[in-house]
C-alpha cells in the first residue's frame, strides 16, 4: 500500500483505516500528532455512543464510555509500552510512550463503524467488523511503534491485555463496579 501523504487528521485516519503501514510509521515519528490521536479515540468513542442509542441509560453510558475510552487508550498504551520495551522487546526496539500512544490512538479509526450500531442487523455487523479492524490495526500500530515482528506484536498485545484485565478486575473489586471489556 502507498502512504496517503500529508499529515492532516483525515488523511491519517484514511491511511490508518486502510491498515497502511507507512501511515502508522508517519504517526509514530510525528511528535505533534498526539492531539490527532486523542481526537481519533474520542471520535471512535462518540461513534460507539451514538451506535448504542437504542440501549438503556444512554447519557450515563455515553459519558462514561468517552472517559473510559480516553483512559483506556492512555493506560493501554502505557501497558503496551512497558511490556513491549521491557518484557518482550525486539532487537531493534527503541520506542517512547508517545510513539506507542500515537499509533494506538490512530488504530481506533475503524471503530467509527460503531456509529451504525443502532441499525438492526446491519449495525451490529458493521460494529463487529470495525472491532476486528481495530484489533488488526492495533497489531500494526504496536509493530510499527516498537519495531518488532508481527508475532511479537501479537504477544505484546495479548500480554498487555491480560495485565489490563487483571488490573481492571482488581479496581472493579475494590470499588464494587462491573467492568466492560
């Protein structure tokens, strides 16, 4: 695939959604792209909130979804950074938190498909496809940010997810709240 070129938010989102590796490499190296990555996370969260409009307790879910998406992004990126640079680093791994956070932020682009979640049958299918694309894009983002193989990127993603799940379960138990995965 050829890079989209340019560094506008929309161009980068298109490249990220197309799973364009040069786009992820560009975002990794652009230290000024953190606000754009945060915008992608917010847009994907808003899309999920709109897609869930048919569910009960919409307002509370909408706001908590937005906050948890942003927190999840930052915490997830931190976990990927630690696991990927300390525990499962490759021979060429030289990354900082910003590189990991930016690439993972953009990997959420396909999550915009969740906006159609309220449409019977088609909506949940599109949201599911978006979720699968986000997963694939996350592996590409991790691979790009950490300069590791695809297999190692998958291992970093799984290890980070397990750590996040354990931490979330502990926090949920302490505060007596349910967690959503």
